[in-house]
C-alpha cells in the first residue's frame, strides 16, 4: 500500500512509519519543514513540488490513498482525492471548516453561540466607528483562512483599530470579532461518518498568542454534546475535529473556531496519555480508510506546555520533554488531577 501525504505549511508532528506501519509513505510538499524538528526517526521520503504541480506529481506516484493534516492542504486534498477517484472521506464542504466567517455564519444559523463579527470584504480604512458599533472593544482581528494564531491581534482602542485598518486598507480575507471574556477550552473528537466519539476537553492555561502556552484535560461533558452539534452543522467526514471555544463567566460557551483536522501544539500527545489515542495519527489513518482504536479513558489526566528554553522546575507528575531551538514542549500526566494542575501551573509560569 502506498500513501501520499500533502504538506504546504503545518509540519507533521508524528513519525509516519509509526502512523502507517503497513504502508509506504511519501510526502508531497511545497513548503518547509514538512516534519517538525523534534520528531524522531528517519525522515520520510519527500518530493518537493509547487502546489500547481501536485496533480502531475501524484499521477507519477500513483498512491492508493492521499491524506493530510495540514490546514493549508485540506481543500487540495479533498479535490485531488476526487480527481484520483478516491473515496470522499473529508468534509463535503471543507470551507465550512477552513473559512472562519463561513463557519460562524453556519453555526449562528443553527443557533450555536459565536462571537459577534464583521467580515471585511474588503477592509475599509475609514470604518473604525462602524466596526466598534458592531463588535465593541476590545476586539480581535484575524485572517479568515489561517491557523495557529497567525495574523491574530487583540486591539483595545479606536486608535489601534484605525491604525490596523489603514495598514490593511483594500485587502480581502480579514474579519474582526468580539473579544469574548472567559476561559479558553478545546474539544477534540473522532468523527466516523455521522458518529462523533468524544476524546477530550482541554482547558487552556493562559492566552494563546505568547509563550508559555498549553492546556490540561478537564471533565466537561456538556462541551462534548455541544461539539456534536457543531459537527452536525459544519459537516461529517472521516476525521478528527478540533473545536476552540471560550466559556464566559456565566457559563455560556462561545465557539470561536473549528478545524476539521487534528490540533497543533502537543494536544495530540496529551490525548494519547488521557484517552489512548494520538489525534494526528488517528486523523491520517481515518482519511486513508484504515482502522483506529476507540478513545478510552486511561485513568490519567494530561497536560502540555510550550515554554521558552530553560531549566525545568521539579515536577511530581510523570512527564516527557521535547527540545527545540525556540521552544521546549512538556507533556505531563497524572491520576491525581490536582497534582497535575499544580505542576502545569508551575510550568506555565515560565522557565525557572
């Protein structure tokens, strides 16, 4: 069996030989790096090709399956799978998961709470008063089709907004949305057809725009029920879904973004400890039509932290560390949720 993996921008965080032990894998990429630097093992076979040449390259490779976990390759993967006569395992309308404005419009129409928002079609430099009247201050500006917080800014004043609007005057592909006060969470699930299997809920340990960042598993079953409504609205597939939301102080959850792919950071490895399932591996195998296990409570809670390089404090929880030039990533786990939370908060405080 031969599997081709598409890559444009978001690198793989798992060893493809471990994900697909039964297959020969080749990565077709128009960007670098295709694999994150802390992934061990021998690098996969790599073919560099411009995105416009992917169809021709795949025609030469003749893969049995085509997969991706790259936000910037999902639409290409869906289209190329169709062109190659492969089963349609990705969402029927991938832009509901890729375009943040389309996503929020669909969710709001289904009665699911999302932030108030303005779609810039295009950005107009003189529109500050109108934007503030619709979403308030502070507000968040972000690209409609990006991932990993790229291009996201929180603007607190009319002056900051006016400066941002002037800098982006005439540009397409942006939106502004209400800044939702509360605690950030993510919800992860495995989707097989119309069956949504809960994997984990994570509570973020702080803001997502600066180091240190991370999350820890929490028991919040009503968010799994909300996530089922989200997937039913945006579309079923054979995939992992990653839903970002904020729980307001009054307990109301507000959906911020939804990704039809496995999450970034160390959330896939956190899920492996908490639910026995690596989310990136599961997402890739589901696209390839290969079996995966079902998520199971392991009896462990888990957390992850990305922090600047530096010495680690003493931790009571078992943990593993991956070191890169710009960041150290720590995954930790414990059957004692209180001890895990204490260790995670120490780590989230930064290097010792």
